[in-house]
């Protein structure tokens, strides 16, 4: 029996998820997922589209064969799979993102100049790095996944418990935030005061982690008073992580003591 896949295959519009990680949304889905290896999932809304069964693809959505980008996603599933221990997944192109930013009335170059942030491409695949605090699958760049495992183990040896709050987030996830807030009547300018523009989040390439500790609310400034934060300040750099948004950072982003970004660890991931 082939081992269960432990990577997420990523395309511009669709993802191929290992079926064993997904919860069924109906009895019909449960029967299919129990026998499936992969499930195609639409990035925009998380809808399951089709499951890869031993006898072929089975539609979970009646219109799945008309889905934009379907051929690209099927080709990714049928191609030789990267190993989760591989180092550097290739990046997806950014042209579609620029078109959607234009639709929001956002000029990517102007925003980048004002914030000193850069467009961040999504990787073509990500490694499964366990689960976050909420038991959701945690997807990271493979190097970041290995570094996170080492970081958490080192902290535990020192009596400190670290939890992942979130990892990879797609461009579509960030665009969805904007679309939902605009539907509530907010302007793009108002949304930008609390949310980074789609495509400019460090979470997009799977290298960023929001980190917490048991008993502490997620993504709150109070995290800086915990033993976990003190440990990270002293030790995260040795594992290739840096805090991206300290107080008075040049990007105009609020202080985020919970947000840490993995850079290359010279000892392990050159």
C-alpha cells in the first residue's frame, strides 16, 4: 500500500489535498473520502470538487469538470510527486494576482512603495507540518516545516510549549477577507488599515508562523509577557526565525510579537 501523501499540491485556483486530512461534509462525501487519495478543493471558498478514487475521479460538485484551472490541477496530481523532504518548491506566477488587485483598485507597485512590502508568490506545493492549535492541518514551506519541528522540540526541552496558530495562507484567502468586508460596506482604504493587501502577506509563501502558547489568546500583544515569547526572543534566531513586525517597524504594521518568519538556517537548509 502506498504511503499517505503528506504534501499539498497548489495551483493558481485549486489545491489538491490529501484526502485523509479532510472532514466529510455529508454522508456521500464521507464514503468517497474514505476511499480517496486526493481531493480537489477550490481555493476561493474551500469547496470540495472531486475525489481521486482507485477507479478514477468522482465528482463531489456537479459542475466540477467546468472548473477554471482544472487541467493544471489534474496534471499536478498525475505528475511525479515531490518528496516532503525536498528543499525549495517553485513559485506560482503572480500575474493573476495583479489582475485581481487591479479589480480592487489597488496598484501593487504603489502599495509596495508606500509600505516597503513586496509581493509574495505562493509555492507550488507545501509540506504537512502537523496541526495548529485548532487541529487544522498546518502547511509550510518544507524548510520552514523542518525548522518549526526543531524549534518546538528545543523549546519543549527547556520546558516551554509552543503552538502554531496559523501558517500558510493563500492569496485567495486574503482576497476573501477583502471581499467579505467590502460586502459589509467597508472601503478598500478602510480594510487596509487592519489587513495587508492580498499578495503582500508573509504567510503566502509558507515561511511565516503565528505562534502561541497554551492558555494565551491567539495573536494578542499580551503574548510578549509569556515565557514562550522570552524563549523565542533568545532562541528563535538560531533556528532561522525572525520576528517580522516589532514595534515601530517600517511597514506600518501593528506590533505582532506572535508573528515569526523562517529564513534559511545555514546549518540545515542551505
